[in-house]
C-alpha cells in the first residue's frame, strides 16, 4: 500500500529541468555550504523572493513600485509626483 503524507505534512512539489552544468554548479555550491541541494535551492529561492517581494505576507498580489521595477520607473518621476501632492 503506498505511503501518503498526512494533510499537515503534504507540501506542493516543484520539478524543473536544468542544464547539466547548472546542476553541477548547484551541487558544488550546496556542498560548499554543507547543505543538501534541496536546502540550498529553498534558501536561494527564499532570499530571491524576499529581495523581489519583501518579507512573506508583505506581497498582496497588487502591482506596486516595490514588486515591479518597471512600474517604479514609470511612477517615480517628476510629472507623476503631482499626484503625490494632492
């Protein structure tokens, strides 16, 4: 009978295909940090998401200058500043 995780421990799974060289680099980097590839990837993704979206819970799904650099460039200009003064 297959073993299934309880609802509390079940986590979504992400699977990606990578080039052999990227896989090799991931393995080397993880070994250098003395962690598994899984731990290394999760930590790296967490750091990148924090950089792009802020702390967990801060992202609201709304497009903001913080979550979208293109919008920041469009919104943060002298002409648009008139709306900030109102």
